[in-house]
C-alpha cells in the first residue's frame, strides 16, 4: 500500500500566486459606512501622534530659513565667480 499525501499549509503557501488572468477585477463601491469608519480611524491615529510644540515649530522654521539664506548666498557667489571665469575665458 502506498502512503497518501495530504496538502499541508506549507505546501499551500509554496504555490505560486495565480495571475488572475481572465477574471475581471473585483470592484466594490465604497459604502458610506466604510468611508465613515476609515475617517474615524484616521482621526483616532491623528490623536495618537505627538505634535511639536509652538517653540519647536518656530525653531525649526528659523533653521530652515537660515539654511535657505546661506545656500542662496553660496549659490549667488558661485554663480558670480563662474560667470567671471567664463567671461575671462571668452577673451582668449
């Protein structure tokens, strides 16, 4: 007598996923209840977030604006130097 092989969960997981070719995609219209539940879940997650204090926002904003100012000056100086170099090279 031969042994009977049964499918195990591992064998089921090892199967390649079917491509679903030939089957139309399942489209569900979102019901108002699902939309309401989603928005409620979003609100709950937003309450759990740790928001920065006013001082942290102001400090971070000042750092960003300062960095932008420094980079603007750097790029302006670099542009002026490179413009001078290219004009000097055109003379030769």
